[in-house]
């Protein structure tokens, strides 16, 4: 009998097997069965679960509550065609994962990258929930993206891809349901197309459907630089706690995009010396310091850092090993691993990217006395500014740039103070401390709402 057969005989057969206890053993034999949580299986999800479990163990969270907090609440996979400029049609796969609907609408970026998967989006959505709780935003986490190589797509192909992806996930997004934002390889232009596509569907302009939009469409001053600035505010708080002076400290930044370029610029403005930088094309180093303004101008003209004449070229993977005080991964996940953690030559790691350090590497760094400012606080500036933009669009009341910057700084500093307080309370590392703060709040909210029906 075919188990997927929907006939009455098959139903009887199934109930018989269940009744005799044989049904479970039939299921257990099925090689294709998905283990609990198996939908999200990916290296990043494994990392996210390991980090989450460590904090949940410390808090003594009940296993039943734990799985409610951990597993994403809703996930959508879409496959859709896009016409390439040469007339051919290519089918792309995209995702949108909403981790929790408990605290409000969900919020999270959209990325275009070759490695985008359901499991990656699930891990990133969970971290978004934790970030929002840590800095006190009324959101759950979400994440989405399209598996593609954005460097191979023209401007018009990117527009068609963005519009079609927006239409595909339309049923589950909305200003009070789920609000996308930029992430890897997406920015103001993609958000403008996204907002236009959504607005066309409903028949009126809905700026609050996305954040990270151009100013003219309801964006806010400073959203583009908020993630990088937030990382800089985290650095300032940490240095105050450690009694270090930023002036003259040597910094290496991996990644020179939305986040990395702002961090490099802002830290250099505050007196740090940028001794190494990299992007997907390679690295540039100078022991006496790179001229960040010249680097930004170079990338503006040539798109990548490769060939920049103001420093020596270094292999992309060697940039992380350059001797420095602060190493800032600001590119992508899984960069500091068991393979290279022993050879890092820094005193502090600040995770501007999501998930750049594996749990094994975390342990090696801890043994070596290198402290890590975790992603959930170091890059929370982006979602915090996104919250301001969403609130402004909902209220139809414009905020001035000073108010935005003051609140961004305060909200992040408050968040990191909560991390320090939890680190002191449990005598633990900052990553676990950040997760305990966020999970404790989330668990309390879930308990208050209880279970429907
Ligand atoms: P981006 O696409 O603007 O920039 C990514 C940069 O990393 C580019 O310079 C790219 O060339 C470089 N890069 C890619 N692969 C690399 C490699 N193997 N080695 C070195 N450099 C490499 O993306 P972004 O928005 O700056 O995001 C960077 C990270 O920050 C991601 O992990 C993202 O999830 C995280 N983040 C971004 C935001 C945001 O507001 N944009 C918010 C929170 C977190």
C-alpha cells in the first residue's frame, strides 16, 4: 500500500498501523522523514541553535517552551521566473521566514547571494528576534532573500527580480505584518522597487511596507549608515568598559559594503587607524593606515577595493590575520572558524556581520583572551533605525536627523549595558549574555500571551 494514497482503504490501513503501534515503526523506517527542526537544517541554523541552547540552559528554560521560542513561526519558499536581458528566462528561488509573531510585526532584511537558503534565513530571522528584544523594539525577527549572484545581474534584471520576489511574498508581508529592509546586495533602490510593487498591488502609496528606502519615498536620514554607526557605538561602549582609548588603535575591517565602509569611515574619523580592509575581490593593507576617503572614492569609481593604490594587496582570506587591535568582520557568516581562530592577531572582535564566528572559534578565542562583541548587539543599529523609519511612516510625522542619531546612540548603548549587566550576573561571555537578555524577554512575552486556543 502506498502511504501517500488518499483512498479509504489507505486511511484504514494507516489507522490500523497506528492502532497496533506499527505506524511509528513504519515511519521510523522511512529514510525521507524530516527530524524535528530538519526544515531549517543548515550550518548557520546549527550555530544559531547551539548559541540559543547555551543561553536557554543558563536561564533554565523548559524544553517545551524552548522549542516554541526557537522554531520559526512561518516560512515561505517561492520559485519564480525572471526574464534576463538576452530574452532567456531563469527561475530563481526565494524565501521569507518570520521567526515570531508574538511581540508585533516581523522585521528583517532581504539578501541576494548565492548561498541563500531556508536554513540560513531561519537562523538570521531568529537573530533578528533576539536583536529586537535586546534593544527594546516592538518586533519579531524575519529574514528573506533570493538565491542568486547579484554581480551577474544587470540593473534591469535586478529590478525584475526584486519586483517579482516582492509579488511572490506579498501574501505574508504588510506594514503591520512583516516589513522587509536591505541586507547583503540590496539597498535603497531595491527598497524603492519593493515599495512601488507593493503599492501598485494595493492601489495607494505604502512607504511603511519597507525600511531603508530613499529619503524622497519616506526614508530617514542616516538609515543607510545606521548599522555601521551602531557598530561604532558598540565599540565606544566596550572600549569605555575596558578602559581603552580608540585614538591610535589599529583596526581591520572585512567587507566594504553598506556596513563595512561606514565602520571604516567612522572609526577613522574618531582617530583609529585602518590597517587592513577587504571585499570579495581581495584585501588591501598598510601598517601606517589606509586613507578611507580615498578608498571610498576608489570603490565609487571601480566598484571593488582591488587595485587601490594606497596600500599593498593581500589575499582575501589573509586579511583576518593582519595584526591589529580590533578585527571587524562586516561581510558574511562563517569567517572566523576553528581553522583560523588560532592565528588571529587581534585583541577584540566586533561582529558587524551576522554569524561570522562559529561556536568552535568562539571557544578558541575565549581561551586566547580575545573578547567578542556579538552580532546581535554590534549590528543592531540597522534594525533600530529601521524602527524609527517605520514609526515615522506610520505616524506621517517627520523626525529630524539629530533626534534619530540621539535615539540610535541611546538605544544601542542601553542594549549593550543590558549585555554587560547579564555578563556580570552570570559571569559569562558577551554573546551568551546578549542571548540571555533577549531570550528572557521573549520567553516572558510568550508566557503572557499563552497558547491559542
Ligand atoms: P553588502 O553587500 O553591502 O557588502 C558586503 C561586503 O562584503 C562587500 O564589500 C563584499 O564585496 C564583501 N564580501 C563578500 N564576500 C566576501 C569575502 N569572502 N571576503 C571579504 N569580503 C567579502 O552587505 P552589507 O549590507 O554591508 O552586509 C554585511 C553584513 O552585515 C552581512 O552579514 C549582513 O547580514 C550584516 N548586516 C547588514 C545590515 C544592513 O543594514 N545592511 C544590518 C545588519 C546586519
